[in-house]
C-alpha cells in the first residue's frame, strides 16, 4: 500500500468522518477491519483507526542499503551470508596520489631512500633510481596489514604515496586499534583510487569488492576471522576484475 494512500486515510479520519474507502490498484483494508459496525462498505471511524494502526505496524521498512555512505567512521556491510562489517576509518574522496615526479622528489629528500645526485636542483626526473621495493609499492593500489607500529608504517606511507595524507591517517589509530591489529583481532586495507563496496568471509578467505574511482583514499579496518599468514584475501572490482594486493607487513 502506498504512503499516499495512508496519508489520504489519515486526512479522512482527522476530519472525523467515515467514508467509502477505495483504492486504485491497491489491496483494500476491508479484509483487515473488525466485523461489526462496517456496513455496505461504509466504515465507522473506530474500526478504520484500528485498521490504519494495523497497516502502519505492518508497513515494510526499506532494507538497509548494502553499503553505507563512504565517510570516515562509516561501517560497510553487505546483507549476504558471511558479510563482514568493515569500518572505513579514513575516507578522502578527493585525494590524489602524487605524481611520479613529486614522489621521486619526496623520496630523494629523505636519507632513508635518497640517492645523492639523482635529482638536481634544476630538474626532476621520473626515471630517478628507485629500488625494487620502492617500485613494487608504487605499482600497487591495494595494500593489506596485519601488524602495526609507527616505524613499521614509515615505508608503507612514503613508498605508496600516502604520505600526502599522513595527518589524516592517525584517525585509524587513536583508540585501541593498534593493539587489536597486533593481537590478530583486526586487519587493515589501504585502497588507493578505489572505494569499498562490500566484504565477506567466503570459502576461508576474505572476498572484498571495490569500485574503481578516479581519485580517493580509504583506510579500512575489519575484524579477522582467522589467524593465517599471509592474510587470505581476494580483491575484485564491481566488474569482476581481480586486483593485486601487496602486504605491508614486515
């Protein structure tokens, strides 16, 4: 029954009158009325009010959307068997990964990664020497973690390009999340240029569905269902493409 019909019925009852209730292509309330004062299709106010109350109690509540808004702190859960409620603790829809030139400049400025003379003061080269690990981080957009430590996050933050959102990432570790991660209770995903759609525990692995987007960064934490190493994880896009995942654990 439409909400428009219910509104019309409320108006009729509010006027204190009884009337002939008819609908177009809608189930009638006559079957729900208590027999007695109803006569010839005319319904007195009391039975009608009872019927309306019965209707309102039975109105179907719309199902919760499969995915809540992708804002920081939102919980994402799909209504399917094995669904996992994942917390998006950082969501930056407008975030963009730094360019290869900006990334190279940043790394070259840090003694941990810099190669002296690779980039001079007059030019920046996209072909500045980077070791294999640095190239591997730059080649991925999905990263997983089952451990946490300030020093252990240094390489992931800088080698992935997430250093440009460094201050925003602390929201994920302001409570007891670091302890939960290190105790095997939580795991974490970094999604670059992808948005989380759903997550489920199926066939002894996490199946995560993501939507490719032009920009954006999400840090996602979720309760672990296992204690395996490496994390049993499959990432697929909404079009069915399987994505490579790089472990950020050391």
